C-alpha cells in the first residue's frame, strides 16, 4: 500500500503501460462505487456511468434537484485525489512513452481525455524517466527567472479572465480550476527549466503569481475584493498542484520547451466546453425558527415586516446584500410582495396564499447579490448579473403546542459559477444567514405585545 500511495501521489516511480492500465482499472470501479453510494444516500437516484461527462464533472453541476448541502462538497473532495492521480500518472506515462509531459493536461478536456488515456495505454515504453536535475543555482540567477515566470503566469490568468468572463460569459471550471492549475504549472516550469530550484522556492513564486494576478484584477476594476477573497482558497490550492507538476516537467522532460504551448492551448478548449454547459438545477436552502406566537399572528409579520436594524454581522459589513424590510401590494394569489435589500428590491409575485399555513412566491426581479469592495466607487463584474439568481421562495407555518409556531423558510436558487461544489458552500451559507436575519426579526416582532 505504501508503494501504491507513492506511485499515485509522488513522482518517484515511472509509469509504464502496465501501471497505467492497472491503476485505471482498479480505481475507476472504486470511485464509481462511492459516487453512486453518496448520490443514492442523498437523493435516492441511481448514478450511472453515463453521468460522467468528463473528469471534473463532479466538481461541476449536479443533476438532482434539492440535493442536501453536503453532497457536492463531499463529491468534490472525493474527486480531487483522483484528478491528481489521473493527471500526474498521465504525465509520467507520456514521459515513459517518449512523448511530451504537457500532453497530460489534455486529461482535463472533455472527450479528448478519453482519446488521451486510450493512446497512453497503447504506446510502448521508449525511454525511462530521467532523474531530476538538482544542480543549485546562484542567488543572482533567481530573480530574473522568477520575474519572467511570474509575468507569464499573470498573463495567462488575465487572458483567461477576459476569454471566459467577457468573451464566453462563463465562470466555469476553465477559469476557476484550469486557469490556476496551468498558471502554477507554467510558472514552475519556467522557473525551474534553466536553473532547478527547490520545491519551497517554486511554491513561493507560484503564490506570488496568484497574488499579483489578484492585485491586477482588483486595481483594474475587473473584480472586487470580496469575490477575490472567496476565490483565493481554490485558486491557491489548485495553483500549488499545478506548480508541483510544472516543476517535475522542468526537471525530467527533455523535449522541446515549445511543447509548453499544449498547456496554454488546453485552456481555450476547456472554456469552450464550459460555455456549452446546461443551466444548473435549483438548489433549496431551508431554515426554521420557533416563534412563541400563533400562526395567524406570525403570518401578518411574514407577508410584510417593518424595517430591520442595521446588521452587526461581519458578513454583511463586507458588502453582501441584506434584507431591510418587506411590503405587499394586493391580497391573495396575484399580489406582489417586495422584499427590500440593501442593494435594491426583490419582486415576488405570490403563487400560493394559505393564511397561517403556507405562502409561496416566485422571484421575477432581484438586485445585485453584493456591493463589491474596491478602490473605485462602483465595480460591476459580469457575475453580479444573472450568475447567482433566486428563483422562488416559500414560508411554511407549523402549529406547535402552547400556541407556538414553527416558521420554515426556503429559497430556491441557481448558480452559474463552477465548480458548483465549491461555490455552493458560499451560496448556501449566505442565504442561510439572510434567512436567520429575517426569521429572527419576524420572531421578535411577532412576540412583542401589541398595544
């Protein structure tokens, strides 16, 4: 087992046809079995092999509505080591077959990845992987090479932001997964190609590349600080993985350096695939609170409630939109409820009106989900319009003994940010905070004696 783990997660062993094929045949059923088990436990749905569109599909959208919040993050975490095994072993298999290690990045391209794995399973071994060149370099050689490497990585990051967000209108796996991975790989490769450096130095240069890219995006008014902060953990982690691979390629791949263009070409291919993604299904976030008042009283404060005090929670002070008050125009089905937020108003036509039991509504108009922190007065990145959208909501009233009421609130929303397993962590948490702000306010008002 120790040797297998070193084979899968380090670069110590070469990968011939036998190791490559046996690993694939052994790990594919294991991964499918747990994927299927998790999906069945969460949704009761049977997961089939046809549900795999490409290796990073489980980091993208899920095809089951109202799935539990834990499902996608769990699948994403479970998928990550398999992605690393797949790309790192494909890289070493390519080297063993006398091909460029950069071909391994085709592992991330839908449809092309299967052709790659088939070809690597058939190609005979031609050369053995050479040992790493660990020759130390003088300090004065580091800075110019580091600056060149970081400049290349930053250029890739900015170009992919322009291509994905502004050309394809897609905040997908290519931008949040492929781009930091290739940034890390390219930066590490250029940094180590002529003068081999340590793994620690390589990771430091890669981290600086990610930080500089974020700074340029912030000060060029392409993004705000809040969204960059949310993307940072994912970008840093993925870039570090890419840096490990890029350093290994620089130390062991003796093919022409121009083969690095394969890595750059992979990103537009991924972005094109992202642009053709189907819309995500609705996710439900449900919250509840017990109110010491009858349902009829609680109902009156749900359909419309007075202004809330300014929030003290740090998350709302960071610019996340928060509710201020609600009013209703009309009565019964067909009436329109307006929920006023700090960034504007939600327009909510009533679709189900059952006093003291259930209130349902659609959302036809919504304001921006946040006000970005930025050195500039107003920043409007594309993802603030339509990429995080509330579709409908509902309040349910459950009578409890002693004249109390359990008030349940649900929001159904869709997100066009991928990998959804990552971004839904933020989406669910923020909606839940908004729920509790509203529910707690309704509870206070409903429990206050009326004179």
